[in-house]
């Protein structure tokens, strides 16, 4: 029944409401569903993931079940890892989500290529790991500057291939982060000021700015003293060219490809302590601008330098003082290092060639050793005779020495009994004194007939008791040197065919003449040791009672001899 009451000046008919509202239990049929929101509060990641998947498949249907995605109460969720993994079409507004309890956001938006929503107000203060959070989120470029990331320890691959991201994250507190490997890898447009970041806890920076083509910010003051891995850190970071000279890299063990194709980089890193690094392979590969003095680097622990400076076309430094004794891989280390001078090539080759893995033949780059005085030449000769390998590293091969300035070679090889080095290419055109030069050099047996001895005025006793010189070499030397009036040796006999007796009597006559007067016999028959005795069958009693005979006949051919009785009897 209607109720009639008197309220104010008018009578108003008040009727009962057949639909109960919040004061009674019935639903108001005049209100639509949006005025009665669904309070979806997932308790686990799996429950949330199911709802997300349904939303992405059919947002209208999911909305009727869970309500609008932005209204979901996610306050109980601690793990959002891979929540939208490769949901490439997702771009829903989730700005109001409560992520304050979340500790893991690993892979959260990985491969969500169109996602670009404002999540600036998210409270990520509990998150400890953001591994590949925005990997391949190729459209994402939102303001996340105010995020509290102070609890995060892992930012590996965080912006991997986030090709649009260039947000200001300069104020981030990254002091807890230990791993930044691949963090901005292929974040091709990222170029923000992160100079004040505290990276003192970071141990791994490999691939960190790899492919970050635009990045060129001041990171001079970064404390990288804890970092052990910087491999490929600036790989293809074309624009990077900042002063990092004061970096403490003493803990780094791996620098493989660190500046690989960092084409603009050319900063002083001479004071870096690289003593713990064990691999520098492809470190400056096609770092086309780099040309800094790194000669004082301690690379004694490095084992791999493969292609280290290959394509570093501007590099022209002397690094010959490097200790490369531990290096086992050196192939193509300087291929394409086009500006490396011959002087530097020579210095490097001289030192590095002691390593069996050195593959370059740069001898031709080395200017020959050119002594200016006899004293300097003599010192080098003495070193060569004492240790030819060591002397070679200092002076080069003895036959390449430029002796054109020397005027006095007297007694140069005097009593150097073991010397038999090839010196046939020496320029002796300025030498005036050669007396006693090879005296008592018993082992010397080289053809030096090409020497220009036209300036020599003193050749006395040049080959005194140099008994090792062969007949052929004596002949060749005599033929050329005898045009100099100061040549004192009568070696023309060595140019004649050797004396060849046909029978014992002819040989015996020559032997007797030799014993009676060897000088005279030598002019007739040549030196006794050069006689061709191949036709002789009988040598019996040949030196019978020749008490003074003691000459060298070791080269005699006695292959036809059948009788030797009493050959030396009484000798």
C-alpha cells in the first residue's frame, strides 16, 4: 500500500522498492554490470598466468570472468617471470597493477613486441631479478625513471633487442646488481646518461653494450673493480668513444672481442692492469680508429690472441715488449692492420718470433744491423759465436748485417775455432785491412769470392792456419782476390784438376817429393789431401820409414786399394 506522509509543504507518495540495494539483499535491476566490479585477486602465478592467457585470447570473454585486466589485484603475486612471454600482440593497460610483492620479473615482457604501456608507477622495490625483462620488447619506450631497483641483483639481457627503448634511467640505484651481461645488447637506440651508476658489485659485463649502436655516454667514473668478464662488452658499439682510462680492470680474466667493431673507439687505456686476463682474441677486431700505446700491458697470462688486431687498420704501436710466452693461439693477429710500420713490424717480429705459434715472416721489415765501428761489429760477432739464436734476435741473421761502414776487419775471426757462418753477402767494399781476419778459424769453410776487396791494402795472413777451407772455396776466393796486388796466397793450384796418379810408382814419386819439400810439391801436384788416388790398387810401403810425415790425407780415395802392407811402417 502506498504510504502518504507530510514532508515539508507538499505531500509526497513514497513507495517501497521491490529491488534490494546494499541495505538489503536484492540486486538493483536498474544498475548495469560495470557498477558492480569483479574483484579478481589471483593467489598464485599460475592462476594469474591462466587469466592473462585467457585475456590475450579473448579479452571480452576474460573480462566477464575476471573483470578488466588493469583492475586485477596482483598484490599477492611474488613471481611474474615469463608472464607475457612471447605474447607478441599484448598491449593492455596494466599500469594499476600492484607489483609490490613481486621478486622475479625474469622474461616478463620477452617477445611482447608491441607492448608500450605506462608502467611508471609500479613499485618494483621487492624485485631481485629482471633477467631479460624487456627482451625483444621492440616497441617499449616508457618512462621508468622512478623505479626503485635497489633490490635487483640480476639485469642480464634486460633490454636485449629493445630497439625502441631510450628512457632516462640515470637515477636508478643499481648498487645491488652483480650481473649486467647483455643488458643493453642490441638496444640499438639507447643513449642515456648512466654515468652515476654504482656498478661496484657487478662481476659480469660481457656483451653489455653489444650492438648498442648509438650509445656514447660518459662512464669514466664507473667502479668496475669487481668485474671479471668484459668479453664483447662494446661489440659493434660503433659510436662509443669515451674516456675509460681510469677503469680498474685488474680482476678481469676475459676480454675476448671487447672492442670488436667499436669503430670509433680510440681512448688511452695504457694504464690498464690486464695481468689477470687470459684471452684477448678478436679484442680490437676492426676497431678501425684505435691507435693507443699499450706497450706496457702485462699480457703474460694471455693464452689466446687470435685475430686480436685484425682489421684495426689505424693501429701502429710497438708492442714488442709484451711477454707472449704463454700465448698458444696467435693466428691472423695482425691481418689487415694496414698502418703498422715496418719498424714496428720488425720490433714485434724480432720478439714474438721466439714463440712457435708466431705465423708472420716479417724479416724483410727489419732494417739490417749496421755497425758503425769495428768494435761494435766485433761485439756482435762474439755474441753470434757464443749463442747464434740469441744474437739473431738482437742483430738478425749474420749474413744480413750491413757492414758497409766498416774499414777495419783485421783479426775479426781470429782464433774463432768453431765459426763457420755464412758471411758471403757482407759488403766489405770499404775495408782496407783484412790481415789475420780468419787466422786459426779452423772450421771456417765458406765461399766469400763475391766480396769486393778492391779497397783492401793489407791482407797478410788473412787465412793463416784456416785449415778447414776446401779446395773449391780456395780456388773461388783466389780467382777473385788475386786481382788485388795485396793478395799473398798462391792458391792457383786449387783451381787445377787434382793430381791423379795412375800407378803406385807415380804416386810414390809425388809422396817422396812432398816429404822432401811440400811447398815445391804443392805447386806441382796441389795439396796432398786433394790428390785423386782412386786408380791406385797398391799402396804397400808408401810411407815406409817416412819419419817426419804427418800430413792430412783423410780425403784420399782408397776404394780400389788391395794391398796396404807396411804402408805406414816406420812413419
